[in-house]
C-alpha cells in the first residue's frame, strides 16, 4: 500500500521530483570527482613500497647562483661515499636528465619527453613493474637501458625491444655519440608519480661527478632524517676543499610524498601540484554536500503539503507514526536510487573529458572508492529526507471536524538560515571564480608572445639544427606567410637561472660578496626583442647580425638588471661599457666586450609567481640557441605551418617536425590555476542551481502557508505587484545577509591566494558587487515565478482552499 502511494505521488509531481534528483546527482557527481582527484593528488609516489623512507636530497649555497634552491644537486659524484660514511643511509639513486630531446634508432630520430641516466640501484629504491627483465640484473652493466611500454611501442612497434641499440647523438650536450642497449621493458609510471620517463639507463661512463642530478636517498628503517642531515653536513665539511669554518652549505631532505604538493624549487622534474587546490576543492566538496543535502530537505518540506491528506487520513484511521516514517523512507530510496543512476550516467562522459584534457582517468581502478562515496552520500541524503516527519506538529493530528483539515507545518526558521549560508557560499564561490580567472588572464596576457597568438616554438632542438639556424632563418623568411624568426636559450615559460661574472664601467665590486659580481644571462638571436615586441625604455635594438668583434659587443638589459646594477634611469646606463665573462676552462667560447645599447621593460618569461630576474641579453650565432621561435601572419596560419614543414623537412629530414604554440606553453605553466578556475566555475554553477532549488522549495512553503492571507489581500484590493513584493521581501533580506557574511570571508581567502604571485591584480570592489547582484538576480528569478503564480491566483479559490 505504502509503495503504491509513494509511486503515485512521485509521478504526480514529476518536475519537482526531477529537480530533487538533478540537484542531488550534480552534487554527487561533483563530490565523486573531487574526492577521486584529491585521492590522486594526496597519494603521489605512495605506490613505492619504501616511499616513507625515500627522501630527495638538495643543498643551497649563498655564494652559488645567488643561493637559489634547485631540485637538482650539482656534481653529486660523492653520493656513493656518503652511503659508506653514514650508517643510517641504506641506499641511493641519482637521476641525471637525458638532454637534447632526441634519440636515434634505425636511422630515425624519436622525441624524448623525459628520460634519465641513473644509478644501477634505481630498482632498489623505486618500484616499477618490469614486463621484461630482472630488477636485480637489468641495470648492472654500463649503458643498460629499460624502456617503458608506451615508448617501446612508439619506437619498436610490437617487436621485443631487448637487445636493440638506441643512440644519443653527439652535439651540444654530448661530445660524441653514445649507444645504449635495451635490457628490459617496464610499465609506464602511474599518473600520481612526480616523474614519467620514457626510459632509464645507466650511463656509459660515470658522469655524475660533473653534472646536475636529482638525488634520492633511501634511509634505513627507523632512521632519523635529522641525523642523516647532520651526517651529510659533517661529511661535506670534512671532504671539501673549502675551509670547514667557512662552509655555509645548507642541507635539505624532503620526503618523497611531499615533492608533488610541497616543493616549488627551481628545475623540478615536472610542474608541482598545489596545496591551495587541495584546500579549495575540499571546501567546494563540503559546500556541495551541505547545499545539496539541506536543499533536498527544504524541497521535501515544500512538498510535504502534497502528502498531508494521506498522512492525516492514515493518522485518523489509527496508523502509527512508523507508517509515515516508512512512507518518507521509501520515497527517499527512490530518489537516491535515481540520483545514483543519473550521477553515474553523467560521470562517464565527464571522466572521458578529463582524461582527454588532463591525462587523468579518475574512474579507472576506483570502483570501490566510488561505491563508498555514493553509499555515504545516499545515507547522508536519506536522513534529511525525513524532515517532513519531524516538522509536522503532533497536535495537528487531532481529529478535526472542519472540512479539509490538514497538518500544520512548522515555520522552518532553520531552513531560512541554511539558505543564507548557502547563498553566502555561492557568493564566495562567484568571487573566487572571478578573481582566479582575472589573475590567470592577467598572468597569461603578461607572458611574452601570448597576446600575439601567432608564435610557435621548436623546443630544445639538436645542436646540428642550431648550426644551420642562419640557413633556416633565411629560407623561412622567403615565404610570405612568415613574419619573423628568432632563437633563444630558454623556452617561453622556462627558467633563466644561468649567471655569469661581469665587468661594467663605473661598477664597484663587493669584496665581501663575490656572488654579487654575477648577473643573469640570456643568449638570443638579434631578432628576439622584435619578435616578442619588447618595449624599449631607452636605447635601441640589436643590429641585424649575430657576430660582433671584441669591443663592439651589444648588450640589452631589462629593468630588473638596471636596478641590480645601481641605476634608476634607463638613459643613464645606456652606453656604459660592459662585458660578460664565460669562465669554462678550455671551452674556447668568447663573449665580446662592448656596451649596453638598450633597456627593455621587464617581461615575464616564467610564472608570475616569481619576481622578474635581472637579465642581460646578448647575441649568439649558433651556440646556446636551443629554442627556435617563429611568428607568422595570423590570417595565414595553415599556409605558414605548411611552409615551415616544407623548409624543415628539406633541411632536417631525419628530425621530427614538432612545435608548440607559445600560448599553449604558458597554459601549461598556469595549469593549476586554469584547472582551479574551471573546476570552481563548474562547482559555482552547481551550487547556484541547487541553492536556487532550495529557494524554490522555500517559496512553496511560504506561499502554501500564506494562501489565505494572499486571498484576503486580493479581495481587499491589493495589486499583483504588491503581493509579489511582499512575498519576495524575505528572499531579498536572505541574499543581503548572505552577501554581508560572504564578502569579508571571500576577501580574506582571495587575498591570501593572490599572495602566491609576485605580480597580481587587485581585489576590486566591483567583483563583490557583481557576485552579489548575480546571486540576487538568480534568487529573484527563482522565487518570482512562484510568487507571481500565487499572486495571480483567483482569491475565491485561495479562500476556498483554507
């Protein structure tokens, strides 16, 4: 009997029940993906069985590169001796990046996204599933390589890769070709790993003594990291040429699991995640849960009147309160079942979209987690679904003699308070979306080359391509579709960390701080400043040649370098004698002395989270020009790309033609912020929708309670507009209260978020006004329909209803 009535009542009000299901399912879908994303972010590198004992070792020195903190360690050749000197150090492995971006097999070059030369101890520290090979032996010989499954398929197809020889070409990074023999194949590293190499290999000869490498230490069980740090410091003091009393090297050990979210050092293997994202998404999930559950309860309250006669008759005929509870419980089961089905239907296409855009298959392997989240959410929804039972006044079940007697509803003050907080959360989310989107847009627009949107970059090209850069440039500029061609050492979005000693006319050295006689450098082609439209504050651009005689060298500096060199006015430093000193022994590289010919306005090569570094730009012809940049006429994009490919294939047929748009490169730099903005936008829309449905439920309660009052007012001459205003007044007050509560919270939160950036936009007053007006407009649109419907009702019907 109860089941029959439940189904009849659900079908009698399909729209309102559909609103319940949609609101809950949207919230459930959002919470599922937030939970799975947080699980992925918080579990980085935890799949390694020894992850709790693995630490990344880094150092800083005030006298080396300005005391910058790099994720890599310079010249870590002494690490094997550390193991012998420190008993609590069980093992180690070093990862030296394979440079050049290319590897050769069967007379064809293949791009390398990421790869490492490592110690033979790699598999003793890190876990990886080998498909072919023995972990204990696969890296025991020099030049032994283990490739990932995906890289093996790209290079070798379906054939067994073991025994195949891959070659690193000679060039800028390697003095001669190096051959490596594939000894094994492993599964690709999971998405929640802070590195994803195409392959790892032991070096052909020990190169760690004169290189940079990411260094990982495996501590013995129950070892104290502080004791290990002290032991390393003592070893460095006793085994370096520096006077131990003068050594000021700082030693750092960072737990493997903290690297992804808590490390923002220079030269990270891959871009780090963001703890701010974790906090924001956790709060968003709680907001969605609170809003959806409370609004489900509000809608149940609003619709309880539709079941009042059924409950009253049941009570009149002697039914217990248990039967009423059973009715609402069964109705709730139908709602949450429909919610779960709809949420899963929405989840699969969303998961496919996330996998395509971000490479994260969040549903894969998480069936149990999804089931637990759905179950807990449904249980959370079932309890508030019983609110109509709790809100019926027990005295209302007295036998009444009046016709159409029905239970009285409680006034629902708690519901109005919930609506205030729900809209407060929604307003705060709107402010967050606007601020994050505004800051991200500002960051992207401030990055060089983004505004033009017609510049592509060939990143980390091989030295043989650099040697022919002049020819490449000449050939490309023959085509009408190409505007400009240039080259530079660091790619857009990269880190310019190199520093050279220098001499400058009138500059006084600091005897106490020799590092102060170094400055950041940026080798480039003569057309670098013009292709990116850099603004000159003083002086002129490079002359159209890349080679200068000593004494006539040309230098351009940015504003930060001008201030670093002790000047505040660009005109006064322009024309000063200047020389960079490259001190690598036996390199044969000379940088001609000359003058500072111009000062350009500071621009953002890397993230706005970092202050602009002092940089000196100087020309090179075929050295250090690792990244090629080409601008084309925007209206001729397809033709320009085809022309580039034609020239490239004619000059470099053995090298793959691969490029990136500069805008896409900067979007990768701000990936975390863009993801924040997109996710918050989605969650804000969901929160506003659910909150609006809550208001709709409150409007149902209000108009149901005031039917007789509305009828009396209309009989006495009240206009429709007056009644609508009367009914909407409370909602306006609620949204106003929500705005007052949300504004200071949103201001404080967003102000803290903006502190992550060295350059940022302001928290303008109009952002809060827009958020408040948007929330108010949505609220009025939601309730005005119900208010208008009640106000235009025939007063005779309204009075008869009572």
